[in-house]
């Protein structure tokens, strides 16, 4: 029963999102969004028709999401609308919306590391409200010392205390390389990717062109099977 509830929540959030297609290149694959090739798992429901993904990227996104939200067994198996939104957000690099939401701002000359390209990631304000840090206070979040470094220490934090509340808190959270920054779009020692909350054309709402889902895909979403029992709050 819990798995059916999870599938319902996925379908509910997907159905609230308008269609947004782009012919621009995906950042990670350097090609336009394409029909699915080898199956992906974590971001499969985010872009049911076309995506910007390969399994290696999908697995990275899954690992980072599970690390951030894996505070306890009960919290791992608990589903909220904000947690689903965070799931969609962590699939940003796989989404067919990504090319339209990612804006190239130009080349930055860095005296230390050399020139690099700078981008803004535009996130719609209504979607960003689901990612306000206070929405994750019930369970807390776990942040690593460094993403991708299994030897780095991690800390458990109270999100609204660590990043702040509301829109300002969300901007801090979504721009934090070890917090809510989407995997594979972190800055390192540069300021390559800046997340901006606004309602500009093409801003990111969720993981894919959701209203373009066929009824067949919706039915399949309702039959989605996951490996853990789900508790809905």
C-alpha cells in the first residue's frame, strides 16, 4: 500500500507541471534531449519521454540524494511533497527541462584557475517554495565534507538553522555544493553555477515535461514499485 501512495504522490506532482521543451543541448551529454536508451532508475519518472541522462549520471544523483536525506530508516521511508520536489531537483541534470533552465552567462577570467564558463540555473518560485529549508526540519539533513569523497566527514544539520528560512534560505541551500546544489552542477573552487529563484521563461519546475505524459505513463507511475516500504505524512 505504501508503494502505491508513493506512486500517487509522484503522479500528483508530475501532473502539476506544464510542458516545457527545448532544442538546446543538454549540459552533461552535450547533445539535445533524446529518447531513452539504456534504462535509468532514480530519474526515470522525471522525464518520461526524453531526457538528458545516461545511467552513470542517474546513479550519481541517486547516491547524493540518499546521502543528504538518509538521516534514519523512518525518514528514508517517509514521503512528503517537499522530499519529492528535492528528488526532482536532484535530477536536474537528467531532465529535459535542463537546457532551457540553464543560462550561459559568459566566460569568467580566474587568475588562479584560468578562465571558465559561468551559468545560472533558473528555478521557478512556486517550485522553490517546496525546497525551503524549514520543510526538511522534521528529519534534518546530512551534509558531507566534500561530495564524491567517501573519506570526508559528514554532519547532521537542522536545515532552517543552517541555511535559513524562506526564499533566502532556499537560495543558500540550493547554492551549497554539499547541500541542495544539484549533483554534477557544483562549483568547486569557482562560481560556475549559480541557482537563481525567479519566474523567467523556462525556469525549472520539476523533473520533466510532466503534462505531456501519456495516460499509459501515468498508469505505470501508479504501479511504481520501490524497494522500501513508504510512510506518507
